[in-house]
C-alpha cells in the first residue's frame, strides 16, 4: 500500500510540473531543524547571482521526506538530518551521488520548559533522567523508529543505560520541531532536541549536552535529487548553501561547519 503524502508535500506534487527553465523555483526538501537557516538564507541566495530562482521549502522529518521522494514528490535538493536516510535515498537512485556532501553538524541536547527549576547540568552515564522526569512525566523526542533526532536520542540513552526505563515514557513526535513544541507548551517536562533548536526557542531552557561519544555524529548530508540532475541551478544552490557565503548564517544559528 502506498503511503499517504504529507499535506504540504501533497500540494507540491499536485501542482503543475515545474519546467527546467532557469528561473523556475527550486524545491528543497529539508530536515525540520534546518528551517531557520534556509529561510534566512533564501534572500542571500536570490541576491547572490542574476537569475537565481526563488525557493520552495518543505520541512519535515528526514524519513518522511525521503519516502515522499520515493513516491515521486518533486524536489530538487534533499537535505537530511542523518546519513542513513540519505543512504536510503541513494540506494533507491533518488539522488545524484557525486553531489552528496555533509557540510553541517549539530549537537544533541536536553531541554525543559523555560520556567523549570532544574539547573544546567553535565550529562554523563550516571545522570538519572528518570528521576528528572518525575512521576508521570514524559520525555519528548522525535520518534526513534524513524526520526533522526530520535535515533540519536536512543543511542545516547542506551549509552547511559536508561533506554529500557525511558522507552515507555517517550512522547514520540513526528519531527524534532514537533518534540520541541511539546516542551515549549509544558506538555513534557523534558525533551531531547538539537542544540540549534534549543537556541532558536525562548520558551525552553537548555539543561545540558549529551557527550559526543554517546551517539553517532549529528550530520546533515545534502544532495541534488535525480529529478534535478541536469539542472545547473540546483547544483549552484547546493554549492551556495554549503559554501562560505552561507557559513556565517549557519554558524550564528549554532550549527557546526564540517570540513570538505
């Protein structure tokens, strides 16, 4: 049975097919955690060179976006929040492999509502997150079954020896931003998100960062899709987003810049 398209992506698929004209909008499928950066960078992209087309931005969990690509949803760039979902797309010939790179990194952090009495802390193997949740509290996080932030979170909680205890107490969200919203609203006393998401919100308090050794590195592989293989503007956009002109914006938002 074919999976149903996400509403925003269904609109893109239902729209008239975009031509290959140089001024046609470029559609970018991007992990939810990239939305602030891409929205901030679009004006700079438009101004960078004559004829740079506008962008159509679609944000969701990387898993959802990859599956929409498989179903034929029209996108020119795919920007994932982990390597496995880009691997998945590459194995299905949905991207142009030689355009793939991972220019950005991030950190995994623990957050609480802004008014929490909990102090900042150094997270380690012996940090007792079960006790921090309190009676009946749930831990907001992207669904570990498929959302990258949840997959990283599961690795970190397993490293801490607390996955078995915390797994039944997860508030599983459809994306990292959806999990962040649960914490912002006070519907969850704790959440696991990316450092950039915590920095973007005034309604959460950053409690601590998970040690780098607790999970695989958070990286953002990006590639031109097979649909846009012959579109030079798509390749130019990818170069712009991973190049020196965009670097200050990514850095200001809390992303790390990776070599190469």
